[in-house]
């Protein structure tokens, strides 16, 4: 039986980029910036302090991979890691690449309207993209990991 529905919420079936020993990296299905991802622990923890040393060490692999891939693919200016756990009570980080100038990918223009302030996790200002578009972003990232 599943611990919670976090992998359903972020649609693991369609959005998985890479599975690590202790984490899963997914393209975020409610993107606010180009290349927006989420890293989720495979084991259910409701507090970050509950992670084992091995899980913490494995997170460094996720960080190295995604920062390299997003830099090559989309040339982000900054990157934000947000662990809010307000709605989904399972350890996970939102990974938001930040852009000082608009970015175009597959004929869609992404503008980080919050730049240089705190990033928006939920935005009605950004482009609305479908699963086909997310698949293209995901494939671009996978090529670099």
C-alpha cells in the first residue's frame, strides 16, 4: 500500500526523469519556470530530519545532475530549491530554475515574472503547457543526465 499520493500528484508515470537509490526526479506537471522539477524521497518521511545519511548523500547526486542538465539545456541564471510541504506531507523539493530574461523552448516563451524576487510556486502568469510539451522538456533534460 502506498504511503501517500505524492507520486500520483506529480504524475510519476508520465513525468519521471530519473530514479536514484533514494530519490525520484520528475519534471513538475505544474511548471512555473522552464525546466521546473521536483525531487521526491522514495521513502515516506514527514520531516526532513527523518532522512538517513544515505538519503541525504544521494540527494547530492540529484542536485549535481539536475543543475548540470538545466544549465546545458536552458542556461538558467539562478536555481531555487523549495521544501514547503504545506499540501504534500512527504519530503520533496521543488527545483525552480530562474531566468533574468525570457526563454523560448519549442515555440513557447517563458518569462520569470517574479525575477529577481522569490520564485512563484503557483503561477497563473506563466504559459499553460500540456503533457506533450512536458515530455519534450523532460527528454531534453534526460539527454544531459
